[in-house]
C-alpha cells in the first residue's frame, strides 16, 4: 500500500504539467499577497490624497477651471486634461508633504526616546564581554615587525659605535 503512494507521489512530481500548475499557483498566491498587503494600501492612500487635492484645489487649478467657460468648446477637452494634470501634481505634492511629516515625526520620536544600551545594567554598571576580551588578547601577539625594527636600529647603532 505505501509503495503505491510513493509511486503516485513520484509520478506527480515527475509530471511537468503538475509542476508548472503548482508553480503558477504559488506565484499567483505571492502576487495576490503582495497586492493585498502593499498595492491596495498604496492605492487607497493615493486616492485619499487625490480626493483631498480635488476638494482643496490649488490656485492654478482654480484659474484653469475659471478660464474654461471663456474658451471655445473644442478647447474644453484640453482644459480638462490640464486640470486633471494639475490635480495629479497637487496629489503628489500632498503625498510628499505627508511623507515629510511622517518622517519628521519619526525622527522626533527617536530623538525624544532615550537610547538604552543593552550592555548597561540597571545599576549603571557596564557588562564586560569576557569572551570578546579573550579573543582580543589571543589575537594580540608580539609585534614582530616593531621588534625587528628596534633590533635593526640597535644593531645599526652598535655598528656605527664600533666604527667610531
């Protein structure tokens, strides 16, 4: 009985169509998750900023809308496109302002919150990382380059003393 199951599983794994369908399903699930978690939230925020821009039009947009009745009808479509573009630009400006505001709030919160060093205990004494100290001590060997330099200079001065 178990041999039959192993055979069926192996057959399904070796079937190229099943594997492709499974991969497509997996990619579809990842794409849907990404869409739900990020894209829909961004779209909602963008639409909110666009609505805010439409409800509070800029001076330029109000000017374009005020000119529209005085222009020939064949120009109205271009004026509408211009108004739409100004609304989009205003929307992006609102998004930028909101992002700056959020970022400055985060920076202020970070400045106000005390930075706690995990190596400091409640009594104010630093924790000593003994393992780190041992590694540093083992890493420190005699400085052979400096030792050779000193010995070379001593030998040189000794040789000069004997010549004089």
